[in-house]
């Protein structure tokens, strides 16, 4: 689920660090007592090949402001970097850059739009199969 952006070939080390950083950051956020990031989810981390920068993609719950969560994450950057350094056992911890996860936000928007379309609503008043197959005249064989 990498966002790309670092260009070039993906090295196994950076792929492992992406996953490791995501796990460490997600766990550390549960230990931070700050209501601005109470329900923030770390969706992905993308460490560049030089280990100089790590993009941290986060998701906020519905109704929460991603900018407020981003400010809170930036406020706790030093603590998060320290945790990464000690738990990942790396000499040089990359700069952490926090970005709201636009992919998840776009997906949620698309789902909301699709839910409003007449074809995708509840359909309890329409007993036909969405694939256009009329089950009432299927020929009598009920095996699946």
C-alpha cells in the first residue's frame, strides 16, 4: 500500500521499515494523552531510500479535522522520532512528515456518493437481482 513518491526501485529494507514504522507509530499514538489524536489511525508510512524522510499517512474519524490532527502529530514529533529510534534500533531516524490520507478520504466520498444513487439504495422494494437475473423464474434448481 505504498504511496510511491520516492521514485526508483523499492528496496526490501525500506519496505520493512515502512511496515515497522507504521506499527511502532500506531502503538505509540495509543500512549499519547492528546484528544486531538485520540482516534487517529496510521494508514501507511513511506520511507525514502536515503532514510532522510518518512511520510506518515494518517486517517481521522468522520467529523474530525485532519489539519488539527496534523498539528497534534507535529507537536508530538520529537516523542515519535525518539520512539522510532529506540524501538526500530536505527542510528538515524528520518524526518517525520505527516499527511492526511487522501486515498481513504476519497474512497469514503465515493462510497457516500454511491450510497445516494438510486441503483445502490436499500432495494427492499425491488426484488430483482442486481445482476438482472429474475430468481422467481430460474428453472426450479435451487442448488448453489
